[in-house]
C-alpha cells in the first residue's frame, strides 16, 4: 500500500506542471457573461464563484474538469448534500460544461507558490503534513496531488483559500464514507488516518493561503 501511494505521488508530481499550465490557460481566458444556467448557482457560490462562507464553497480557481466531475458525482449519488443534489439536478447534458467553464474562468488571487522540497525542515506540524506527509502512517503530502501551495489543477481541487469549514466538512465526509468517487478511494483512505486535530489544522492552514 505504501508503495502505491509513493508511485502515485511521483506520478502526480511529474504531471503537475502540465496540469498547472493547462489550468493557467483556462483561467487566463476572459470571463464570459454569466450563462443563464449558472445563475441559480450564484445564490450559494456568489456571482464570481468566490463562495459564501458556510453556505457554499469557492468555485473560482477550480478547474472545469473538476467542477464537471463533481456535478456528475452528485447526479450519481456519490456525493451527498440535500441542497446540492437538488441544484445539480438542474444542470444536465451540455450545461455541465457551460457552468463548469464559467466558474473555472473567474478570477482568483495569485499566491506565492511553495513546492515540495523547497523546505527541508518544517516546524509547523500542518505545513509539514501538507508538504511532506507522514509516511509512517502511509499519508502522502497533500501537495503531491493538489499542487504547490494547494492551488490544484485538473482533477484535483484547489485547497488554497477555500473555506476552512468546507474543507473540514469534506475531510469528515471522506472519513465517514458519505463522500466517494475518487480513484481507489484514495481520499477516503487518507482521511481515515487523520486525527480530528489534523483535520482542523489542515483545513485552517489551506484556508489561510490567500
């Protein structure tokens, strides 16, 4: 199991540059006029997808690929949220791409990028978990998949600047099995190994990267 996590981390690191380039090209495109099908989303996620704390997470900064996949998972019942189940049901067919592209193109603040290996010694426990993981518990670094400073890309969501309450809720959902849909249940396996303090700490750490 440890070997498979290591291989995944290496592969994710190799492909992250290409993923980030693709995401940069996607976000750099001028934001289009809000499509009618996206208007309902703004009541919880904001007109520019900046999120409304507690009500709806930030969508700006997420890739179109990730947003589209999450809508599909809600349709399939692999993600559970009463409000989103109803809202996702209004976005079907070609409209999935329309909504995903719109929110992925909304502006998000640039942040200084810290890459794995930039620091050899990290004293902050949650920063260390984010950039180095804990291989004694077979926990890979969060940035292995979520990119430098957790900016995400492709199928991996942006963590930097996301609401702490939302990040915590999702980690708990992975932990208790009410969220699924990733390959080999990787996030479920990782979340099961995190303590309550680590879930709180990681959520706050990434939320404060703005």
